[in-house]
C-alpha cells in the first residue's frame, strides 16, 4: 500500500507523540532521535518501493536496490560532502539532545545504522526464497535434513563467533564505526537458529508482541517517566527504597506507555481515516493550527504572559477542543449504516 493515506497514517504514528512532547516541554526533535530516524528510513523505503511499484515483482527491483546501495555508499561511506549538502538547513549550534549541534548528531545517529534499512529490505525481498528453501529441506529424509541444516548452520555459527570475538570486543567508538556493516550478523544468526526447527517455529511469545507495539512510546517516555529531566534524574515515588521504587516506577511507566499508544492510534483513526479527502483536510487543519500556535507562542514570548495573551491561549485551546469533538462526531456519522 503506497497510497497517501498510508503515508499520512505512518507519519502520524511515528511522530505524533514526539511532536507533542516537543511542543509541551520545549524540547528539540533531535532529542527523540528514534522518531526522525524511523521517519527518515521509512520515507527511504517508501520512495524506493513506491516509485514504479509494479517493478517490485520483477527484475526492476534489482536495479532499484542497486541504485539505493550506491546512494547510501556515496552519502555515508565516502568523503564527498553530500550529507552536509542534503542537510544544510540543520543548525550546528549546541541544542538539547545535540551538544555538538543538530547536524553532527543527525550524522552520528544515521551513520550508526545507515545500511540496516537496505539490508532489511534485502532480507524481506528474499524471505519467500528462504521459506521455500526450508520447506524443500524439511520434505527430505530426517538424516538428509539434519545434514543440510547443519552444513549451513556451521558457517553461520563460525561467522557469529568471529563477530563476537572481533568487532564486538572493540571499544565503544571503534565498535560504532563497524556496527553498520557487521550488526546484521547476530540478527541473521538468531533468525536462522530460531527457525531451523519446525518445532521451534511453532512456538511464539505474545509478550514480545505486546511489548513491541509500544516500543516507540516506551522510548519516548523513558526521558520523562522512567527517568525525568530528559533522562538526567530519577523519578522517586517511594523514597529510601530504591528497588521498590524501581518496580513501582516501571509499572507506571509501562502502563502510561500502553495508554499513550492507544490514544495515538485512536487519534490517528479520528484524524486520518481511510478517506483521502478527509485526510487532506485534517492535515491542512493541523498545519494551520500548529502555525497559529507557533505565531501565538512567539507573540507571548516577546510580549510576556499578559492577560490578553493568556486569554488568547485559552480561547485557542477551546477552539481546538471543539474542532476535535466535531471530528469525532463526523467519524461516528461515517461509521453509522446508511
């Protein structure tokens, strides 16, 4: 699904909570770097797969992947100033979450995993082939099956041992320089041995699935609930009992994260339903409202918190609440049978 609706919905899911925290707490977007990272690499995949999407099921996908690999190499693995040229609007002054400037922080974060998305796409494209290989191998006799799987498992295990005793043992900054190239080794090792047996594939852990749905919220709220002051201090509910306090804070942290996830998905359903015209209207209204609040914020900042400014904020807040309520009513009307 490469529609605009899907694009808007994904961007909302990835960024709503981060933008909300930035606006309410005065933080920078780069502090929550996982959101711009997910957004950037999602847009990369969306562009590669969405452009000439009919070619994704033939030889054309190979040329698209080659083009992407060359682009990644030129931007991150050469001395050409392409990264700076593409991100010339990013400031270089120190900021919250970027002591060396936003440009440097963004380069550092993207360079750590700049091949991960490409390798993930390669894995996804070859997943049907690997599934077919497992089916064919498991249709053989038991001894032949064990021999084939062991024959592939041994080199996989040896490569993993090389990585563990080599790049993984490096100091932090030295390891960071290699992670983009070798970080996939432990992942592929786990995937192979996790799926090598048909019996193992028959078991799953729903807990990991539930945790995975809220990883975005748990990452964002660790700065403010699990820890506080942008992850610089501890939240204390039970003084003088650190272990009990840790358990209480963790329970609250996960409960609020799950609630934030549900609220995000409900708001996304309200504002961005499966209706392109409605989505476009919602996006336009959201941009106008945010721009209005931005102007208001600048006025209040320059002129101080006068009574007129406070009342303006209250009125705008009420107007926004009424608008959201109308949107919800409209959604309910659309769901009602004709």
